[in-house]
């Protein structure tokens, strides 16, 4: 073909849409250049998608608000008795009814929520502090140190829990501080085991070995490298520790080893209401039992949701 033939040919018209990227290609390109989500942001987005876990979280937030504000907005006192209003059913004046001493059940329920939540949170914090330190040191040191520390854990784990609690109650006397101490004597063992297992796995990662090579102190390695990477299982364990402590406090108070009269806790109210349910005063047992049950359910579904949300294997 000669040059004259090439010049004679008409130019080829290429459609403009060939140069415009397709919608699918643009979407994929935007996904590549879009800033990646942080671990905690991604975990929150996955938790929000779990409707049951979010329902539990919303209930717990409302429970904390009512535990703070409930006794304040109620016109009735927690301890004031009124024998003329004994065993009144729920009404406009007494929303949850009254007990055998004429005390308002609504006010006592939310005051009991304060005590139950306080015991649960304090027990979880103490378990967190002791368990993280103990399990972190045992897992990081390894060898003989780990063997000795874990043998101690096994001995404590074998102690009868109820026997330890009753012994402390007899020695120290029943009360709120005694309950927290009794729950913390062996309550940190589960946390220590979880932290130890995580640390045993993470301590062989490259960034930890690099810190050792540069001569970083053990305390700093545990604080800066190991703990941040074990916070997911730790948070999940704490959400499961709180309802366990709340139920234990209610159980001890139900047995008369917990909070003493005239103050209220859900266990004390359940114990008082059990004897009156056959007389038809159902509200005295219903409300404390209901809030114990729904609070434990909310913490458990929230813990399950956090376990899924904080699992790095499920991260996008």
C-alpha cells in the first residue's frame, strides 16, 4: 500500500465511551484508593450491623442512666418505710408497687441497679488489672517462670468458690467491699489464662522480636507491643465478667451474705419477694428478677457481638 493510499483513507472515529471507564471499573478503583479503615473503626462498623448486640448495648446504656437518675426522679426514699402503703400493687403513685414495709419498689430497683452494676464493674476492673499483669508476665517470660505461675493458677482454680466466699464473709463480715474482694480472689484466673495464651502467640511476631533486639525492657514490650494486640479478647472477657459478678452478687445477697438492710440490691429484693409471691404480691419478685435476667442477657449478647466484631479473621 502506497503513501497516497494511506492519505486517501478516512480517519477512524473511535467512540468517546471507550475512553470513559465503566462504572464497575470506577468503583473498584475508588475502593483501592479509599483510605483503609482502622481496626477499631472496622470493628465498630461490624458491631453496628449486629442488631442483637446493639440492642443489648442500648439497653445497658439506658440501664446506667436510670441507675443514676432513677432514685433522683422518684419522690420516694430508698429506706423510708410507710406501713400504711404495705404491698401496694403498681400504680401511678408507686410505678413498681411497694414492699411489705411500704417502701417504693421503683426507687429500690434502680438503687439496686447501682449496687449491682458497681459490683460488676469493679470486679471486672480488678480481674482486668490482675489477670493482664499475671498472664502477660507468664506468657512473655515462658519456661520455668510460666510453669510456676500457671501451677499457682491451677491451685486457685481448684478452690471451691462458694467456700472461699463464705469464709471471707465470716472473717470480714458481710458487705459490699467483702463481696468485691470475694469475687476477685479467683475471678482473675480466666483473664490471666486468656492473656497468657494471646501473649504466647504474639511474642514470636517480628515486631516483638525487633523490640527485643533493640534491648527494650520487658515492661515496655508488654505495654506497647503485646497488650494492644490482645485488647480484643480482653474486652470480650470483661463483658462476660460483669454479668457473672452481677449474678454472683445477687446470689450472695439472696442467701443473706451480701448487701445488708436497709439498703437494696437486686438479690436482696428477690429474697424478700420470694416469700411473698404465694400471697399474690408478684411485683416484689418480678421486677428484680426481670432486671437481673435482662441485664445478663444484654451483656452476653454484647459480648458475643464484640467477639465477632473484634475477630481479625473477619476483618474486611
